[in-house]
C-alpha cells in the first residue's frame, strides 16, 4: 500500500539532530506524509499532546527531555503509535522504550526505505483495526469473554473482571490476537507478522516486551496469571473457567 493511495498521514518527528530531521522531513514529505519536526523533547511533548498525529517518531537522546521522559509524560496508554529511534545495538534502550509504551523501535543508522517500511507497517495495522471497527457487521460477534477478560472490539476496550485495562494500541492488538487464539501456543514470529505486520528479526525482543507489559497489567487486576510462556515456542492465553 503506497502512501499516495491513502489520505495524507501526519507524523510528529522529535529528534535533536537538525540535519537528520531535515533529511527525514524531506524524504517523508516526498512519500506524501505531512511532517512536524521538533528538536527537543519538551517542545515535542507539547506538540504530542495536541493528539492530531497519526504517528510519532521519537529519538532517545535529546536535550531538556529525553525520549524516555517524553514516553513517561505521555503515559502508558496513549493512542498515537510511537516508533522509537535508538542507538544501534543498545538493547537496554529498546527494551525500556517498549516497556514505557513505545510500539516499535528502529536502530540508527537506518536506511530511509527501512524507516518507511516500519512506518507503513504500523499505519497498516491501525488501518485494519479502524476498518474492522467501522464495518457494519454484527456487533455482538465482536465481543469475546475468555478467562474473565472481555474484549469489545467495537469500542476497542478490554476489561478484566470489570476493570478497564489501560493499553497502548500495540498492546491491545497483541492481547486480542492471543485471546482470539486462546488455548493455542502462538509463536513470537506469528505475533510479529500478524500484529506488527513485519517479520521477526533475530534477537528482536519487541514481542516479549509487549506481552510482558500486557501480562503485568492483567496481574495488577487479577493475581491469577492468564498467560503462559512456552519456552522456545511462544505464548498461550489460557482458557480458564470461561
């Protein structure tokens, strides 16, 4: 799906490297994106709260507020997807960013086409969810209740024992996929391809962190673990009593 065939998407780029920001802005605008650029975390955070963006590109190392501080200020249940730009090989930064609510990450230096592919993958999965939500189908068929967890796909809300789960967009999609395939072991590669819309890379821990975030949020509400890790195979959402 090319951006030219879609409605123009608005990206917020938060990166203190002025030269890189200019290059990325020029490239993304040539791909029919609208780009707003901020050169420090504080101004980027202020823009992010406008909530008029389709995606945020967020660098880690920045003055005034770094990328992690921006993520914390946005909170772990923000709806705008965030693609973190991290230092090459710095796994700790990547994992921390995902734990704080980023949807995905890309290590610097990266090729422009790689960035474009990652952006389009994120926007594609959001588009799929939105089209499902607006489709005129039987709304009751969009509700699932498995192991005390209720999914209302029409409203994109998930509750556990009546308590609303505060999830990022990617966490929501991961949990829905596991619930829809409950009682079956789902590999990380399958989750990555079906939810992130990209192939799982070697040593990629994105899925591990997203599943871990969801698991912790469920355990806060219900101390009985509803998810099981099958070493070397993947994850399974347990059937439970319902």
